[in-house]
C-alpha cells in the first residue's frame, strides 16, 4: 500500500512546513515536513520543492515498514498508521500495544485509546500530539472528513 492524499494531508497539517532546521519539542533536529535524521543539523535550510521530495522519500520508508508487517487493514487504517510511525518512529510502533492489537484484530475499538496514549514529548503532554493522535484515530476508524 501507499499513503493516500488524505494521509499525506494529515501528516503535513500536523508537521507543518519549516524550511530552516529547528529542534522539535523532543530536542531532535527537524526540517521540512517533520524530517529528522543524522542528515539534519543546525543551520540547514531547504526549499519547499526539496521539502516535498524529502517527504516523499520519508513516506516510502514508513510505507515499507508497514507493508512488511502484512497487516490486514484498509487505506484509512494504513494512512493513520503511517502518520503515527512517521511521527514516533519504527521502534515505538514495534513496541506499541496499538500494533499488537492491529495485528490481532484491526477493527478492535480499543485501538482508538491506544493512539491517544502517545501524546508526550520530552516527558510532557503536548496539545499538538493530543490533536494528532485524535486525528489519526479518527482517520483509522472513520475515514476522511473527520480529522
């Protein structure tokens, strides 16, 4: 599967576009649409075109992670999980109860609450993460138009 436009829109809305590198609330150097990695450092800058190209590569990476798990999920569920993994990383996805529940029964209604548990950065609950997890959970269960 590939991330649909509604999934990309959700990620872009929550990540925002920053053309100059900045430290996110967790203290990680970030640029563009939430791109992190060893290639991002203080003083870096990108154009919007470059930021979109980086986002495309990042999405391919996270899509691969989810596709390797051979989950029996629909497009909305895939998009929500890509957003979650994009924001939190593969390690957090792999250790999450959310993933365990999706693997057992992707329609388990308690999955909604599993999204909501991941609302902190740097040891603090952040309103932006509360909103993002709610939007991801809503997309996962209800599809577009509710985020």
